[in-house]
C-alpha cells in the first residue's frame, strides 16, 4: 500500500518535470517560429523537446554498444549519430530541412541562455534553471 508522503513526493516530482519540460520548450518554440518558415505550434515544440532527448539517448546507447563491439571504441561516432537523430526529430516535427532543423536547435540554445539570464536578473534561481536546461537540452550532450 502506498504511503501518503510517497504519493506527494511522486506528484511533486512529476509536476516539477512538467514545468521544466514547458520551460525548455519555450526557446525551441521561439526558434522554430523564426526559422522553420511555417506556422509552428507550441505543441510541436513540446513534442520535439520530449522526443529529441529520448531518440538521442536510444541512438547513443545502441550506437555506443555497436561501436564498442565492432571497433573497440569510437564512442564519438555514437554521439554524432545521436545528435543527427535529435536533429532528425526537429526536422520531422517542424517539417523542415536538415539545415533549418540544425539552426532551430542552435538558436534555441541561444534563446534559452538569453531567457535564463533575464530570469536570473529578475531574481530567479539561475543555478536551478540552468541545471534543468542542461538536463534536458542539446547542451546536455556536451556536459554529461
């Protein structure tokens, strides 16, 4: 039987994850609006920020296992395959080409950094916001 504090902790974690997901989707939405050249929706940005890291993680894990068994290393190939898969998610979700998908990812990082600096200047906990961003964005691939 579930213990009431456990349920509250789980609910708190889930609500926190949803809030973080929405926050990190804003820069992707803004970037897609500017770059995709079509009517991008916030729902598409939510889908891209959910599916992108999942696809990246799956491709990275499988790619790493393959490169380890076949080449005895070269995990960097798995990283690049995962990154391309993530960009592929952006390409599919925003119905754009590879170059525009790459620039959506790049601009979303820049927009996120600008937004987080503004939030920090307004008194929000920059460290907590940045940790949330790094945990669920393209930057996570460079810092984990």
